[in-house]
C-alpha cells in the first residue's frame, strides 16, 4: 500500500515572507536603537491587490472594438494568478505544487505582455496606474521564478 507523501505547503497559505516582532522595543520612537518596524507580508494579499489594479485599469480602457478585446484579455490573465494561487496552496504533491506555480507564472508573464501593449496606446501611456501595474507584474514574476527554482532545487 502506497502512502501519500505530503509536502509542507498542503492546506497552508504561502506567505512571501514573515517578519517576527522583536522580543523587546526601545520606548523612544526616534532612538537609533529602536527596532525597525516590520510587518507580515502575504503573497495572496499582494496578488489580490494586483488583480484589483488590473480590473480598475481595464475599466478605463476605451470602449472600442480593440479596447474591449485588450481589456478582456488583460482582465482574464491579470486576475488568474490570484485564483490559481489558491490552487498552489492546496497542491497534492511537490510536482503538483511546481506545476501550479508555473501556471501562475505563465499568467503573470501574459499579463505583463498585455500591459506593455496598453502602455503603447496613446490614451493610456501616461497613466501612473499602468506604470505601477507593470512594476508589480515584474516583481511578482521574480517572486514566482524564485519560488519555482527553490522548489525544484529542493525536490532534486
């Protein structure tokens, strides 16, 4: 009888980084000895914020045939990483985990391409939200590439 090999990620959220609160604090807020304030960072929240930004950006694309096409494509690929990340959290094996991470990565790369197309449109190229979405897409791609590499290295 085969036993199911569980990975540490099953049924748990996958935070990008967790910062622990220091054991002590210096009372003076401006003191050079005060511990830096660090907050817990959750990749799922970041993907949610990215999806919201993409939705808001697509709502402002021109209501033309081309604008609707681009908006539809961007809306699909820009919101999928958030949904697929839930699948990553419930992967059944390390191989499944890697596969689902790569699906998220694929969608983020597609989103970056559509955002680059939108950035070339005369009506949208000066929108600061577009610049922010492009920057966030780049950072999320780097995070997922690092996660895939780390997981593949650990499973080898």
